[in-house]
C-alpha cells in the first residue's frame, strides 16, 4: 500500500469487493449477521494479505507512576455525548481508586503539565477518534460513530427520504469534517446519493437552495446545527418537517424545548466511558456494554 502508513478497513473492503460494514462484521465476528462463508473467507484473506491490524485504545495509553488518568480531549466538539462519556469514565475509574483529569489544552504547555503529574495513563481521545478507522475496534460500523449515523439516516429513509443534506458548520473543523465523512459512509452503505453539504451560517438561501436541489431532509452533525437549520426555516416562512425534515445528533436538552421539537439521536455515551475505563484497567467489560444508539422521535422529522 504505497504512501500509506496503515492499512484501513476501507482498503480491505476495496480489495475484497464488499462494504466497510461487511468487513467490520466479519473481522469482529459480529453476531446476527447472515454473511456467506465464501464472503467471510474473502474478507479475511484480503485482511491478511494487506496486513490489516485493528486500531486499539491501548495505542493511546502510556504507563506512569500516579493513580491519575488523563483524558486529552482538546479540539473535540464539547457536546452532550462528550460530557456523558467523561462522566462514565470518571465513575468507573473512581470506583477502582483512580482520579480523572480532563485536559482540553492542545499546546506544549498542556503536554508539559500532563508529563509533570506522571499520570498512570493518558487517553488521547482525539487520536483515537481521528485514527484511520475512526473507532477503537470495529471501524465504527458495529457500535461506533458510523453505526450511530446509520441510525440517524435510517430514520429518514424509513420516512421516504432519499435526497438528504448534511448540515455542517462554516469554517474548517477537522473533527466535524470527520463526522461529515461518517455520514457519507453511512449514506453509501444505505445506497443513498452522497449527501449535499448544507452550511449553517445564517444564510436563508441555503435551505432554499437545498430544496431546489430536491433535498427533502437534513441530517445534522450536531443538535446545535440542526437548530440552526430550524431557525433559518422559521425566518423564511418554511417549516419542518413539511418543507424539510430535520434530525439532530446528541440529544442535547435544549432540542426538546424548540418548536418544532427536535428529533435527534441519543447515544449511551456514559456506558462508552465506563467501557473505556474497564478496558484501560484490564477489567471485564461486564455490564458496561453500551446500548445501541436510538432515535428520540419528536416533531421535526
């Protein structure tokens, strides 16, 4: 694989002629999948020939002397699911006698401070999220971010929508760009056309342009972006879901207070935090298995 530092699931999928989801299901022995034996063998052979190795959270850790664990979260969007993840991580580490320090710094001074306290481990969450496969073990297709985006888009598809836009922010945020890529991957898996980017910057012509392009629904990267779309619709005399169905992502509390109330996707982020802590400590996952993401159905989609 010339020019690449690491083989990804996308490479294995291309080599074996299947989707990334199928690769994930095969390599992780996901239950409940009816994948032919010949396909499974083809995927495993391609993975072996390419030298594919799954991403592991262990690569984001380093051992130290204290009973402090540091979570580096600098640059990540600070939404409801991040705060819930941190709460679950803190809860589980505390039960094992460890303290949690969350760092949002990204510069040399933040690194120096972390080194000075000699933490037992550092979880570099941005590095895990932005790795070649985006999620710790399954590339996001089983219970990671791509799977969550599939839940979001399936809700729209079930209501007859196929021309979907993805609400993105103005500017250049690498993690939100990564999230937009996950929406595109999910749309491809569902056989949808590539989602049209809908930049949320207060311009009332953007939703009008989307409508003219035949778009009937908007999947937003975050609840805040979804609310931005609803605000512009209200300002221009359009409505959701009549003119555009709008679904958010993260189930922030203020989404339920909007009118129309925002349909969104809820993650069991607290359980993800607990699972990460147990993995870090070498403990059985046990009851810290996250529930599947689910749609909180309200009025907007």
